[in-house]
């Protein structure tokens, strides 16, 4: 009897422990599931960084190579009875296939299919650039993951997400942006880029170049630095903060952690309420933002001008097909297109194409590197953003000092300014420029 009771008691205890362990295990599994899923989202977003950085120029390069290849095929036709297609002087020229606005601007704002199908092994694989669409998808994922990470962060602020969470004191996940490009943004990108190509002369040559009267009306200036969106499409607490985190993070964490220290808050408020301090802050802020805007706008126009000039040099440099070198490498016969027993293109075709591509390559590569630099500056958005947003903060200066400003609107403005600062810092950082150069060289050399 005692043995039976002991057994039942042990069995009950086992069941109790087992149920409790199962419950704890299930809870742990649920938490791990959330963590695993958010980690997967973060990894997927990070893996797209190089794509977003380099996809436009990689597609531009493939696009111009496509144009050169079409010229080669036309000049040395596959069919024996087909007449070669060259210009009137038996030269290959790219003047009729290089459009500055298409090459610089369309790859920034539109979805462009360069090669619809790159291999029969993967029917869905193509060379397609859809920069704004891809960017919107990454921004959405960043917004989701960063807000979920902020929500899960400890209450003591130690980094940017937890600091913002503490300041907001909110336990809601609010991601309003849908993961798709905004048609209005596409229009803004197109108009701004095309305007830069029309208006670069003063910034690039130092003087406004005279134009015929019939073109003057169509080339009306847009005004300083306008025409690009205000970057509100970026994820609110996303990875773009990391660029300026070294400066911003200590400020956010320190201020979020003094909410309960009345003496420190009183000292800060006293300083900011002083009329002279207010006047000096407003004056310095506006002056700095104006200078930054003018500098970025001028740099953007200068790069547009440099690109346009480089394209003009390529277009004005045809290749003479009657030269001995071309005749030795190329030939209008079927042997040029005959593949070997392994299905590989003939060495003759490859030598011919390389010779013709090498003639244009140096000029094209220079133009495409300039286009990549232009992308970096133009991606910062409206160059007057910092000035406009700072003026918005100044308009509610007293409410900010009294801590009575609407927190959601205030932090939306601050987030946009932080994002803008991060984008500008990234665009001009030597490390980033070096990475762009290396990525471009790797693509151009096929490494």
C-alpha cells in the first residue's frame, strides 16, 4: 500500500514536472520562433545591400554591352547573304544608341528589363533593374524588423532602437508603408534627373551656356535642390541609423535615461529657454543646413554634367572597321558564329567582340563610374530636406522645450533628418566610395 502510494505520488510529481516543462519549453519555442523569424528577415535585408548599392550600374553596363554586341552582329551578319550594317564610312559608332537621359535617369526610376532570360536552366532568371521597388521592399523589411527588435529590447536604453522605444513609451508595431514603389516617387526621380541634365552647365562649366530661344521655355529651372522626395519612405528605425550611430546613439540613450532625473531636465530646459541661446541655435542651424543643401545640389549637377560630357566623347569616337586589326579579328562568314563540340562560342567571335568593346570600354567605364557617383548624391533626396525639417522644428521650439510637442510628429521629423544625415555621410565616405569602385571594377572585369 505504501509502495503504491509512493508510486502514485512519484508519478503525479513526474506528470506535474513534465507538464510544467512542456509549458516552459513551448513558451521558449514560441519566443525562439519569433527571434528566428526576425533574424531571418534581417539577414535577408542585409544580403540585399550590395544589390541595392550596385544593381543600377551593373544593369547600365550590361545595357551598353548589349548595344555594342548588337552593333557587332549587325556589322558581321550571321547569314552569308545578309549585308553588313555600319555607318556611311564603314565604322561602328555608338552615337545613335547612347541616350544620356535613358542611361542615367531611367535606371534610377523605372523597372527596366535588360535581358529577359539569361539561361534555360532558370526560366525566371533575368537581368532586370527595379531600384525603387527593391528599395521599398528592403525598407519595409527594415521597418518591420527594427520595430520588433525595439519592442523586444530591455527597458534600460542602451542603443538607438531601445532609446526610441523608451522615449515613445509605446508597445505597438506601426508599419504603414507598403513594400512597393510609389508612382509619385518614380515621377519625382525622373523629373529631377532629367532636370539635372538640362541645368548642369552653370555648375559644371561655370557659366550658363546660351541656348536657342525655342528651347529656353522647355528648360525652365526647377529651383535649388528640389525635385526629389523627402526620404519619408525609409524605415523609421532602420539600418540607415547605423551610419551616424556613433554620434547620435549616445545622445538618444543619455536623454532617454534622464527622464526621471528632474535636476538634469531642469538644467537642459533652462539652457534652451534662454532667448540668446535660441537665437544662436536657430541661426547656426539654418546657415549650416543652407550651406549643405547648396553644396549637395552643386555636386549633383556637376556629376550630371561630367556624365553627359563623357557620353558625348564615346558617341564621337567610332571604330574604323577597315583597319587591319579589325579585319584580322573579325569576318563576315559563318565560321565566326560556329560553336565548338562543347557548345562554346568560337574564339574568333570572342576576339572580335573584345576588340570592338575595348575600343569603347575606357570611355564607357568612366561614364558609368560617374553615374554611380551621381546615384550616391541623388539618393540622399531633396538637398533642402535638412533645412526644411529644421525650420519645422524651430516652428515648435517652445513646445519642444516644454516637452509638450506631439511626440509622433516630432520623431517622424527627427527620423527623416537622421536618415538624411546617414545617406549623405554614406555618399561621401571614402570607405563607401572605395567599395563602389571595387564593386564596379569587379563587375567590369567579370570577377
